[in-house]
C-alpha cells in the first residue's frame, strides 16, 4: 500500500480492488507499526476514520463518489477536527477537543476523504525543523539523523515514509515548502486568501495559508481542488471562482518565461543545492521555457521584517490561551495573575514564548513605529519587488532552502541560524503570492526541492510546470526505500 | 479661587443589530449565561470574525446624523489586554482610522442659549463579556453573551463646562441614536452608558488640569451627580494644596461619591495594531449618501417643525424634541386633542412634574397619550376646569381608568349652569359685606386684583367645579353694579 499516489488509490477504489475501510484499516495499522521511528503522528482518529470510510464506501457503491471519496489523508494538527484532539503540538492544547471542523477539513470530508489522524509539527507552527513540538521531534524518513523541516514536518515525514498518500500543511513563512523540499514531496502554498483559514489555529493571520503536501503535482492539484474556495467565515478569503487546478496540468511549457533572481543564488546557498536547482532549470528550459535573470533587491530584508510581523501577530493570536476556557490550566492558581503567568509559562514551549516576547516588544508603545510599522513598509517593498519581477516573467524559480535537511539538534541552540533557513520562502508569504516546492534531486541522500513562485492566483500555472517537470524526471518517484537502502542502514552510514 | 470645570464624555452606544459585531450570535439582553455565543464569541482556537454590515450602516447613519465626516477608509485594530471576560485576549476596536471623524452637536443650555459641543470621533468596537463575582462561592463566573455585541463609542471634545451641559449633551445623543433607530437607548440595561473625563482649572488658565475618568455611568441623573461630586472632590484637594492623580474612578450612587477603581496595577500598554483577520472597511459616497437620504426626521428638524407647524415656542419645541419618545408622546397627544399649545403645556408641565416626582422616564409613564389628549379635550369643551383636570390626571397616573368615568365618579364636572353659578355668586356677595365695601372703595384699577377673594369663595362653594370664566364674569358684573 505504501507510496501509492492519491490518483492510484482513487482508481483502485473505483475499480473495487479494495474498499475505503480496508485501505483505511491498513494505513492505520501501518502507522501503528512504523511511525514509532518517525514520530510523524500526534494522534490517530481510528473510529472517526472508519466511520468516514464506511460512508465513502456507501458513496462509491451508489456511484456518487468524488475523486477523493474514500482516500485516506492526514491533517496537520493545527486544523480543528470536530470531536478529535487538536493540539498545535503544544502542551497548551494537549487536551483540546474542538467542537467544530475547520473549513478545509469540512471540504475534504464533504469530498469523501478519510482523515486517519493528526500529524506532528512545530509548536503552534513556529519553527523550521519540527523540533519545537511538545510531542517530540520528527525524524526525516530519508535520513533519521536529519530533521524533516518545519513547521509541517509531521505531514512531510508521514507522506515521505509512505504512511499516508497526502497530508495537509500550513505555510506562514515556508512551513509547507521547506519540509516538502527536505522530504522529497510536492507541496504548494496557495495565494493568500485562496484557502480558508477558518478553523486553523492562527499563528500569523496575515501570512498563514494552508495547502496540500503530496507525492506528485497531480495529487497536489486534486487536493487543492477540494481545499480551496471562498469561505464567508473567513473575511480574508478571496471571493473569486476557484478553477479546476488539474485542468492545465498538461499544457506545454513553450514560451514560459522563468525568472532566476540573483539574490536566490548568493553566497549563503549550498553549492550542491545550487547544482540541483540549475539542473532542474535546464530541464525546464528543454521543455521550451525561456530563462531570464531577474532581481528581487529587498529579499534579504524579508527575514527581519518577517520576524517582526509574524511574532507581533502571534503575540496577539496566542493571547486566548489563558487557561480560562479550554486547554491547559496551571495547578491551583492563587489569583488571576498567577493563573495567567503559570498557565502560559508552563503551557508554551521555548520558541513560542520567544516569539510572543518578540512580538509583544515590537508592538509596545514607543517601539511600534520603529518595528511593526517599518516591517510593514518593508513588506510593501517586497511586494513591489515581486510585482516588478512578475511583469517581466511568468514564474520565478530558485531553491526552497539554502541547504538540504540539516541534522537534528544542529540549529536548536541558535534561533537566528534557524531563522536564516527561511530566507527563500518568507518573501512569498510577505507578498501573498503562491509558491511551491517540487522534488529536484538529492545531496548526500537528502532531497532538494525546486522552488516555483508565481503571480496571484497562478496556482494552476505552478502545478502545470511541476507536473510537466515530473513527466520528464523521476525525483518525485524516489522513496526512502526505493534504492533498496534500508532506512536503518542509512542511519548507520551517516 | 474660582474654578472652571472641563468635561469630555465618551458615550458607549450598544447598536441594535440582530446579531453581534463579528458573529452570527443573537445580540440581546437577559438570556441565560453563555447561551448567545458562537465559536467566535468564545474565542475558540481557529475561529475568525466576520464584520456585521448592519453595524456599519448604523455607524454611518450616526455620522451623517451629526453631520460628521464619515470615513471612506476605516480599520479595525486589536486592543490587547488580558481579562477573563475578554475571551480572545484582545478587543477588536478602531484606533487610527475610526469610521466617523469630526462632527458636532448643539445643545440647549438652561438660559435657553445654544452651545455647540465638538465630537472628536466615533468608532465601532466589540463589547466584552461579563465577570460575575457573586453567587459562585469565591470563584468568578464568566458570561460571554455580551461578548462581541456591537458598540459605537462616541468621543466628545472637552467642551462642556458643567454637569448640566454634560447631561444635555448625553440627552441629545440619546435623542439622536434613538431617533435614527441605531440603539434602544435603554440605559438601565447598559445600552447607553458613558465615561466622563472631568478636570478643573483656575478660571482663565489655558492649560487643562489633570483629569479623572469616571467609568460606566448609566443614567442621566448619575452623570450630573457623579460629575458634581467629583468636581467637589477635586476642588477640595487643590484648595488643600494637594494634587489630582490621573486615574479611573467609579461613581457609587448609594454613597454619592467617586472612588478609584480596583487598580489594574500598572499602566496598560494595549499594543494596538491593525486586526489581520478583518479587511479595512472601504465605503463610497453613494453608500454614505443613500444612508443620509434614509435618515428619519432628526431632533433638531422636529423641533423646527414644532415651531413652524404647531406654533410652539422655541423652548417648548426643543424640550419636547429632546427625546424621541417624548416627542412621539407629545405628537400623539396633539393627534387626539388637536391643540399643540395645551398639549405642550401639559407634557412639559404636569406630566414632567410627575415624571420627576416618581423618577420615571417617558416610556414608563402610566398615563397614555390618548388619555392625556382626551383630558385636554374635556378642558377645551369646558367639561372640567384646570383644577379638576389636575385631579383627573392624578387619578390617571395613580389608578388608571377612563377620563370621563373619573370625571363622573369624582363629581369634577364643571358647573356651567348660569343659574346655579349666579346663586352661588349672590350668596358670596351677600355674606361678605366688608369685602364688598372694600371693593367699592378701591380705585377702579385695583379692583381686578380684589376679585380673587370672591373667586376663591365661589370656587370653594362649588367645590372647585364652577366654570371659572363664568364666575369671574358674573362677579365683576354684580360687584360693579353695587359700586
């Protein structure tokens, strides 16, 4: 069953090769058997999943099935699931059972997809390595010494390990693309507003966007079809018709103008990663694209600006976790202040507390103009950079991250080094444009992702390029076990 | 030393929308705790606000009603603070870009002159929930029914110079918001409440004194009392050589004193920033104009009509138009009796007197406008005289009933039978020879005044039911014959 794509499973279900209940049971058993190594799941929702599978089987039987009907997937544990714990990988919400389903979750359920469980992540989506989870770090199935990336590291590891065919992720500064790059997956962060944020626990509201993490561009298009769409419950969701993201997958790339920003290939970039990316770009050129050198002059400013804006919003978004209504509450509070202080001191992890402090500081009287307002101005500059670039080219390509997956523990003591990992991904969130990662090779056995960014609402174009690339390459078909190197041997060898 | 008082008001008006400012929950008063809440009002993880367009329409209606600048671009901001009845840890409000900008309001002072009070701004914000400190045995209950109900906060310039002006301003605001229908204006239920910023300074000094903010005052009477008692407190402190501390204070109506509110320990830094979950509000002239066009008759317009159409004095007109319910009541009385002047006299006279004595607002008076109109009809058709009318009014107020039945039952019908009145007049003249002599000896110009004695005697003899006009005419005629 492992490493079947969504499309393959959908075909099998339609052909009656197995039922949704059967594959759901198999997948859950497989996760139980193998996930102890990766720690990619925080919880399994077996009973709910089997109920959903039975309903899907009934739909398939009466010929009322959607392409996703009966297909199992996993949710990042940031999506509220009705009746099933949703923790944000935090002690603060370890016991939180939402009374409602996120809009994305509801849309997937309506399509008949079966949610088998909730994947691990950086606490409250704050991190680039999945090491800040209250439920422990996640290991990269490609190399157990490596991080899977973050914050959607559990979703990435689960799909890479072949535990589930697809998973949801969220991307505030690269949290879908960087783990997709580190785990050899196809992941897309849609245009801000394309996918409803309702029911997704907020990190930084003006940057958060959900998207799929899959094995192929085609699977990602199918998942995005189900996830995207206007939602009147999210005022920032865009009231625009949602196209069929699979419709343009097979268009040729003749005449496509690809921009390569020189800032994406500066000194910080690992040369071997650069080689992989340039090889991928060559391949795309062969498919008929024209490669153009461009510049995004304010790219470097995206790190300081992001690390003001995101923590500022987070400091406010996370205020609701106060021990009063749900979630963790400290033992025997002496008074209100004690309740607040100890609940939050004990309930949040180090990185979350760091960002709350940074954001609180940036918004404080006397600092607001120097930090928050200035960061918003930089955000505008970055947006303008992209607008200028995307008036010359159709898409922008480069690396997703400066390095392949790094070793577990290597960046945990230096938060700034960790923040620098996000240099290529943050700007797309700042501008709100869609961006994706597609498998483009390996460096020392660790995957490298090609970063494709486009104009607002150009998801279909990005998926088209990735799909065409995947027709002439097989990086995306590689699995941690496909070269017959057992994962444990890799671990020994490393 | 002579002090000048400086007062500015922040009025919170609860908008009468069906649902809350950012959720579909019902926005009403008095439901069981936490039954009028959604995920949004409870501050659930992942819940997002959706702006209620009806609240926008109401805020714009207010802006146009006071001729203020209505801002085409306004922005919701988060005011961050921790409190158990603030479920998100922040209140969604407006800071740098409110929906309503500069405007003004004209109030009438006691000397009947008009004073213009500046309105700095009005902005939309959500209300907090309620902390219930009683009944939970040492614990605090949280009721989030009120959480996210829409408020319009109207901030005035520090233009008022005494408590009466503040009350007049508040009353005028009340009249406007109830007239344009954006609030029920029910102060007892907290639909309209105000914070008063009060300071004093030596007369002639430019610089403002240190102010105290009196929080959550919820009746017209308390505004006046709270300000006055606070002014006295400040004068006492300054005249004793002390200093005023800038702080928020609470008015205790039982003790008639203000005292510092439970201190929130340190100065709050609310860390305002634009709410990333809500788009800026963008509106255009067409939208604003359509709302302006649909405004009902405003208090000032109504007052002008009372003068031009009904012939009332400026003063009566402004008093009667000061509240929508009062003006509605007055017009309903006129509709029955068709005499605006008499109606105005009764509403601003006897009715207001009773309202003050019994401490009730116009919407709670026991005498209906129809009854008062019928009563005035009976005065006009000479069935009763004004004294009898007051007795009927008293009965209507205290025991209800129908006007004619009360007149009948109490024998208040005016005696207009000329023969009966003539007999009473003759009796009085016959039994008062001394006074008749004095009358006859008096100069002609002074006789009018002396008639009062005889009038009183006849009215007494008739138990107040004689038609005073007829009595007066007969007395004059008969006494003059004796001279």
